C-alpha cells in the first residue's frame, strides 16, 4: 500500500475459523521500508517507536467464527 504523507491508512485482515487462539497464532503487523523491516505490534500491544508516535492503533475483534485484525495509521501532518 502506498499513501501520501497527509493520508490515513487502514489495513485489515479478516478470516473465518472454527477454532482460533491468539496465543497460539499471534498476529504481527510489520512495516517494511526499503531494506528495513520493523515489527509494529505484539498481539494487541504496539511496540516502540510506534507506540510513542500515537499514530498507530491495532485492534482485534473476535466474533467467532469470524476474526478481524486491523491496523489504523493516522496522519499527523497535512501538506497542501
């Protein structure tokens, strides 16, 4: 996904499963930029420096049998 500096992005991962354990199958969001890769979250907790930026929000909605993970990235700058 490519977004402009002033845009907000929402990434969503949804799936259906009869059984699912977040502890056995942790969902991890990763940011890749050129050759650098960073882990954004561990389960529902944001890792640094993403937590301090206050632009990222990881959510988990366990509506069995449908599970939805989302990562919202908000823009803090507006370029006109």
